[in-house]
């Protein structure tokens, strides 16, 4: 049906007026966001100034996970959750940089998967040291050249030199975070771990990594059964025989060395390699 001439004449005038009003509102929101970001940065600067000069940044992955979980829990509307996490990861990285020197150590090239995950978690401006081997990455963190190491999640069948969990000097170094924090819709497992010379803290929803030395006749199935009998059914488990039998298990919860369930496990030696906040799974597709 044809519209009256007066309606046709009015329509082009109304649309630009509404668009201009919406743009003005966006500008006001941008200013308000900017004011809050500057205020947040000012608080971070005050906290940093209250600490001893020259000390390293206070890296607290559990606190970061708690912030992101809270924001994701209240999030609504068309802004993708991935964008929300990306924004706050950059804000958190900026706060870390204000507090002191903070750098990452990553094995391989700048376009590798671990480097991509590191950039996604710690931001584009955080210094990154690209190193040739896993052992060199761990040594960089242990020696203070870097604040955190980003290494790929362990895989069955990977070369021995890539099995960083066998080389890791615990408890001096600990796994403290998993990357990415916002997992895919299928609930994918972490693709990389962050390792630092600091003790992990509980976030409320955590997983713990355990390294153990089984007897030669303790197969993967027997190890898994022993964990289950102790009330610690493993989420996944790896076992290697060279240069000596060693296994890596992941269990639910935040375990401490005095947990009685660890004492009941029938292995000559068991160590906590760290713990990390359980990633948040992206909402299923509509």
C-alpha cells in the first residue's frame, strides 16, 4: 500500500534525528566508561605505589578468575561474552603492568599457538620472550627473566623434551592458570598452562595437577583405580616410562599437601604441580 505524501516527506527527517540522538548517547557512555577506566587505573597506581619499589607485579590468577566469573554471571544483552572477557583481560594486564615488571616466556615463534594464547590472556603490550625449548622457558621463569611461562597442555605421545611437567621444578614453580579462560561451547579442555614462581590460590572452582612416580607395574588403569579409591577420580591421566616411570593426573578441586587423600595413594612419591581456576564454558549456541 502506498504511503501518504506527508508521511513520506516526514520519514527522512525523523531517522537522522534519532540517529544523532543515539550517537550522542554513545558519546556520553564512552565518556563515562573512560572516566571509570581512568579511576580504576588510578586505584591500581595507588596500590602499586604503596608497595616496595622494584618488586615484581602481584600476579593473582585466582582473583582474576573470580572477577571474570562475576562479570560473566551478570552479563546480558547482545555484547558477546568473548568480547567482555577480552576487554577485561586487557584491563587486568594493564593493572599488572602498573604494579611492576611483568613478562611472559613462550616456546617457539610469535605465530605459534602458545604465543597466540599468551597474547589473548595477557594482552598485546605485555613483553614476551620467545625461547627455543621447553627447558629454556622454565629456566627463564625460575631465573627471573620472565614472570610467567606459557606452555601447551600435555598431550599423549608428545616428545619427551616437550613434557614440561616432567622437567618442572616443583614446588618452586607451580601451574597457576589455564588458557583460555573462556572455553568453547563444547567445554574444551585447556590448551595451555601458565606456570609461575608463586603458589596458586583457590578460586572456588578449581582443578589440581599431580605428578607421581608409580612403580613399574602400576599401569595407567591401576593408577586411575587407585585415585578413584582415594576419592580423587582423575579427569585425565598420562603415564610415561622414560627416563623413569612418571605420571600426571588432574583432579577436581583445590588440593593442598596435607590433604589426607594424597597420603592414602599407593605411590612412592607424589607432588602437587599446581592448580588453576576451572575455565568458564561459553553458552551453547541458540
